[in-house]
C-alpha cells in the first residue's frame, strides 16, 4: 500500500509546480567556493533537486553571528556573487529569477529557478537606502530578523534563553516594511519574535509569509507560529512553509521523527485556515558546510533527509486522504500565488 502512495506521489510531483521557500543554498556555495570548490550546485545539489522534482528554490542570504557587524554587508554580497558565478558556470542548470514568469521560462528550458531572500536585514545596518540596492541585485523576499536582534526587530530564540525585555518592530523596521512593499519585495516573519509578527500584521498592506516555520501547538519552540499567528498570515493572503528541522517538528527527543510527524503540522494549518495557506520551506541543513556548528544550542536533524526525499512526505499526505488539488497547492501553487501577487 505504501509503495502505491509513493508512486502516486512521484507522479503528482512530476506534474506540479514544486517550490522550496527557504534553502541556504548561497551560504553553501559561498562557503565551499572560499575553500576552492566550484560548480557547487552540480556537485552537491543537482541530483537531489532533480530527483525530488523541484522547480523553484528560494536561496536565503544567511550571515553567521560571528561575522557581524563588520562583515554583514560583505558576506551578503559574497553570497549573491557566488550565486551569479554558479549560474554562469552552469547555465543549463540554474537561473536566477526576479519574477514568476522568469521561473516559468527557466523551467521550460530545463533549469531550476532561484529566487533570493534576505534572512535578516543585518547587511543593511540602519541604512534604508541599501534595500533598493539589494532589490536591484535580485533580492525579492526580506526576512526582517534571524534569531537575534538587529536595527529593525528582535528575533526569536530557538528555545528559552537569558535576556532582557524583547521589543517589536523599531521605527526602522516599520520603514523597511513600507519600502519593501513599495519596491515589490515579500515580507517574511520566520525567526521574528511574537511582538514583531503582530507588528508586521499591523503595518503591512500586502500578503506576508512565514517561509520556514511550523506550529507551536505541536512543537513548542518559539521559532514556530502560534495558532493566532497562523491566522494572521492567512488573513494577509500569505503562506506558511513547513520546516523539516526536527527541533521544530516535535518536542520528542526520539531519533526517528520523520515525514509523518511533519505532516501533522500541515494537518493543523489546514484545519485552522484551509489548504490555501501552507507550503514547503524545508530549510534542509544537514548537508550544508559547517552550518550546524554555528548553532550550538540547536540539537536537530532534517526529518526530510534531503530534497530527493520529498515524495515520502507527499505519500503520507495522499495516504491520509489529501486530494490531488490540495497536494498541488502545498507543493508550490500557494507560494507561487503569493510570489506572483507581490513581486510579479
């Protein structure tokens, strides 16, 4: 029976638009290119992306805390440079895109479309004028914070830590929302603290997303969204991307947390707001160069082992009775809708 659903999942994926709304691809490319490696996409990612049936990836620009504040802007530009270099080296494999129609054109040519997002606005410092520079460089989504404080907002920690009083968006953070929406950039609340999420809902005028966050009612990490926050994202017309990091999937310490556990987060969102507001933002990290070394307080692993294992999650949904239409929305149709509405 399970083989039946797995085959059905592969067929459905093959006929659908499939999008991962969060992947630290540029970080991996830049780290490895600094070590003298080239064609990182072909050598490390292409086989898994192709096997999983993906059409579009959103590559974040992630800055390690030890690189801040002095190297924030430089490392963000280095990562964009790595993406551009990789595209030049493998023009038959990947295409950097700034709108949905460019992704469609890339797919028609047999390529993966790649959007760029900022995971935290540390590279801007407090200079609002730099946002349009990043827009010109192709960035189309803006996560206001990673799990730390910056000039715009407070991030949320992965689990309780010692610290002072948290705040919501600063004046600079509100200005960023307004400028990003004027430019046609998508606001992302993943990693933002509760006060900040409420402020985004208050000040934004366009749909906003949580690119890689799960449900706090099922896994208590503050990185996950409360039921009320899920409703705020849905009310805006936005989408929530499911994160495969085991620490955000279950509070259990067992070592076999997997696709079934992740599917329960999809079930919960669908039960709250329907199937138009959930997608995939897997945040696959296990294969990324030295990534987990930068997160000493996060003991976790990817519940979807890598991008090639997507059919396992979809098979679980099909076995649960999800319709082909619902699964197609989750695979990428929902994120495609909000990206087209906000960025074009």
